[in-house]
C-alpha cells in the first residue's frame, strides 16, 4: 500500500486573513454593486458565508444573499465520479430574476475547471448576465476555458498531490492540507515553496 503523507499548509488564522484579502478584492472588483452569491456544495457554501462576513464588514454594504448549487465531478481524493459533471438543478435559483444583479460563484478548489464552468453555464441558461467566480485555492492546472476572478491562494503542486480544504461544519477546523502518496513528508522549506498567495504573485 502506498503511504500517504499529510501536511498542513494554512491554518484557520492564516485562512481568515486570506478570506479578508479576497473580500478586499471583491470590494474593488464589484465597486459597490449589489450582488448575490452562489456557493457550490459542499464547501463553497460555508466559504461563501465567511467571505460574505468579511465583505460586509469591510464595505459597509448589506450582506449579499447566498444560494446553493450542487455540482460534482470528482471525489475529495480526485477519483472521477461523474464524467459529465453532475449538476442538480435549483428551483430556488430558477425562480429568481438572475439578470437583475451580478452573481458570484464560490468554490473551495479550482482544479481542471469543469465544475466551475458547468455552474456558470447553468446560471447563464437561467438568465444571468454577469457571473463572476471566486475560489479559495487555484491549483493552476485548469484545462477548461474558465478562470477565477477572485483567488485566495495559488498552489502549484505535483499532479498526484491532493489539496484538501477543511471547512467547518464539514470538518472540525478551517485549514488547507496537502496529501502526498509515496513521497517524503513536505518540510517547512517545501511549504514555503508551495505557498504562493495572490499578494505574492501580483
């Protein structure tokens, strides 16, 4: 059996600062426009709530509403579950006038981009005219014609590495871990190389 090594890259305090930085990006990006958030189940929903809190605190604007959308292609261990990228239609979203305000789709990890692209296409099908995207982690390996407008962290890791976002209430603590199979446990020096925040790359 291949041994898996797990290492924490970001803890809750560091990720709270990342989310605050993402909210600052939103404040500049949306320029005070009223908007709604669409969290991709599962972890995109609580992340949208955290981002909402930071955005409202910084901007002084009312809390943007948050809606849920279930989209799935991969399991957490990157095993392919749905080759066609399964999306469960939302009667709540379908009942809204999505053309009235911008939408912000929130997810935890941007991998190849299938789920994010499927979500944006579905919202456009429902009438949305302006759909933006935000992800906590961009793995920088997308294969689909989509990118995140707001990015918390950019991580360039080996293809076989798994980036795990632990987000309450689904996990006990907010944290980002990297899981490597059959390789050495990342040292602190390795972690410094892996951690590339948006502020470092801009």
